[in-house]
């Protein structure tokens, strides 16, 4: 058993609350790492027709085009287009609401389901980090 935890306590010696919180944190962190792998795959499969038609001015300014072209922000561009392809109404402000018509149906559906998976996991991770911070800061006093 690992004994590097505070004061030579085992990792499993915490309260049930702490064990559940740690489990939730580790599980959501693992799911978000899988999401990064999935975004890499989606980046490779991104329809070139969508990028040629919409990743230019007037939809994006020159600074955004330069920033979202290379590593690492190219993956953020993939996530942004995944949101627009999965939920076309979300691209109304930039005029991207018809971008889904250039992408295959399977890509749009996968984008939608990915966002259904990613957003709650990210929210759960942030909430668990806040709870861990509050719990252990209150515990120190």
C-alpha cells in the first residue's frame, strides 16, 4: 500500500466523503484525457470542405485565423467547429449556422454526442476541484 499520503496515512484511510470525492475527481480527469485523444482523432477527420468554406474572413478575423491554424490551438478550432456542426444554432453569431450542410451526417452526430459527454465531465471536474479545495482548506484550520 502507498504510504506517501499525509502523515503516513494510507490513501484509503480517509472518510467516505473523501474517497468518493477522490474517485469522482480521478474518473472525470481520466474521461477528460480520453476527450483529448478523441479531439485529436476528430481533428484528423475534420471535413476539409468546412474549413475551406468557413475558416476564413468574414467568419474569422486574420488574428484568429493565424492563431487557430497551428499547434496547439488547431485542436481548439476543431472543438469550436464540432460545437457548430453538432449544434448549428450556436454558430448564428458568426454566420456559421449552415456549416453542418458541408459535413457528413456521422461527423455532426459524433460532434453532438461528444459535447454531451465533454461538457458535463468538465463541469464535474471543476466542481470536484472546488469541493476538494474548500474541504481541505477548511480541514487545515
